[in-house]
C-alpha cells in the first residue's frame, strides 16, 4: 500500500466513523423525543452536523468522536464554535421567528466504545 493509498484509507475510515457517530447521536436524540430536521446542513459559512427540533426549539449539534470523551471535547475549537454560530444564524433566518427562534448549541461526544455523552448548551459563554 502506498503512502497516498494509506492516507486515503485512513481518511475514508475517519469519514465513515464520523457518519456512524452522527447517526448514533441522531438516534439517541430521537429516543428522547427530538425530531431530526437535518444532517450535515451546509451554509456558506460551514456545516452543522445535526439540526434537531424539540417543540419550537431548534438544537444545533456538533458531533465529536475520539478514543475518550475528554479527547473528543478537546476537538471543539473556538474557530469551529464561531463557524457554527454563523451557520446557525443563516439557518435561523429561514425560521418563522427568524433569529428570535429559541435555540441551543449542544456538543455530542462519542467515545471509542460508541458511548454518547451530550453536553447541552455547550457554547454558553461564547
């Protein structure tokens, strides 16, 4: 296997693991009564992994997978949070109440065993 082929293989594995983690998190929320509105929603500012609804509230979810919950949490950068805020604002502009729509930003952590930990209001404090 060439270095390029090995890199492509690792990239493919990471992509597939990320998709599986997002699907698992979406099912986790759905079991709690949330409705999945969008997966990998894209705006000019970037992508939001999951957008869910709970009544009139919109929940934006960033999914992070790593060997441990702590390592997954460390992977959410300030730059990424800003990109998610901007993308969420673009999304909310399409809602009937616009940017006045009640919204929440969660981070869903998935560890190496596939366990899920949800951090609600993960971006409080900017």
